[in-house]
């Protein structure tokens, strides 16, 4: 298959590249002129090879649209070594500057629009232009940070942990690029990746549902004040929420880390504490009345729960507020 043929870069592409370069470091008029004269563009079709393995890479590429990947063949197996998308520079690191052959091919995952500068031009500019040296240093630093991340991806833990790390750091790659290439990059079989991805998406749905269930539980307590019902039970609350008793109990234990009665009593005690703290409230209501209004049916049970949760008796708590006011 013939390689993509370079064409003269358009003014719009040139202006875009110069704008991005200026954001990194202000470039001189001389460098702008050199780039204007030597910038070329490539249109690369999906699956087309831009640079073959064991051949020379003659350009530093910049992706305007599409996605490229590096891929090496080892023992008859093709292994993806990186994937890059829009606004990223791409070249061969093993064959950088075209001085050595590339140990990996560069090919298109999608139809791509690419602009590039020949390595011979870059080598000449390195000798005369400080700004291109600085810009190249920034690009190389970013590349090695990405390379370190890719190395970390394939080394960390299990297949599931590698997937989670990649999904968090490269979410756009996971949703956009073919799973077979992502699987190769993560050193796992495509079917393994598909199964892990499905389970992860299912867990996200479950987590969202769990969060919504927890909000409903808290709302019926904080807004509807169901804790004031002396006869409230796991069964009555689950019926109110339209949950099964098992689901409600599981949510309380796993999400709130409380048993049902402790969960209800926490709302009751916090409500009573707020009532005690209101100026003048104890002139009109006894603490026992506040407890009764909050859902406690037994004075002794209230005092026991209050001391356990607050660390002092209701009377001592009221005195501490008066002392500190």
C-alpha cells in the first residue's frame, strides 16, 4: 500500500499550529517563517500505515483530526504501544529525528488530518533557533510523562485495575477507540476487556441507584421527620420508601454504617439537641417533652441513648450550652 503523500499545509492549519506553539512559548518571526515554508499536511485513511516498523520516520507529526497509534510486532503478535488523538504530537521515539529505524509502526485508527515538519528542517532549526529547542523540550517532557503513564498502566495490578486506571486517565480513549486496540495497550484479551467494561458500567448504574436510595432515606428523615413516629420500624419505613426490608437494612448497614434503630435515634437526638439549643425553648418545654415529641416513647430509653451518642446527659448538655453562650 502506498504511503500518504505530503501536501503543502494550509494557512488555517498553519495559524492553528502557531497559536498552539505560542501558548507554550512565544516564537520568533524567523521560526514562524521557517514553519510557514516547510509545513506539510497528510490525509491518512483509517488503517493506513504512516510509518512502517523497521523503516525511517522522517517527520514530526501533529494530529489535527483523528487518532494514530504506535504498534510493534513481536513473535508474530501486534502490540499497541500508544494511542494519540487531536492536538498531540507524534513521532517515532526509537527512530527520533530519522537517525535510526523505528521499532514500531505508526498507523491510523481513524481517518486523520495531520500536519508535519521534516526532521531535516527540525535538525537545522535546533542549531539556530532557541525557541524551537524550548518547544521541543516541552513536547519531549510531555511524551515521557505519557510514556511513563502507559508503562504504569500495563504494570499495575490485575486486568480490572489496569482498566480502571485507564478509564480514569483516558476516558475519551475508552469510549472512542476500538476495544481491540485498547485491550492490546492494556495487555489483555478483548473479551476480558469487554467483560470488565460491562461490569464497570453495571457498577456505575448500581452506584447511582444506591446514591438515589440514600437520598430518599435521608429526605424522609430530614424533611418528612418520620423519626418522630414512635411506631416507626424497618418494615414501615421500607414500605414508605417502597424498598424491600432487605434492601433498606443493607443500605443502612453498608452506606450509613448504622443499624436501623441507631439510624433513627441519630435523627431524634440531633433534633432534640437543636431544640435544646434554641433560646428560651426550655422555658416552655421540658426535656422529657422534647424527647417525646421527637419519637422516644420511654424517658429512660431516651436518656440512655442521649448519653451514649452525646457523651453526657441532656441536662448536662443544656448546661454546657448555657455556660458557653
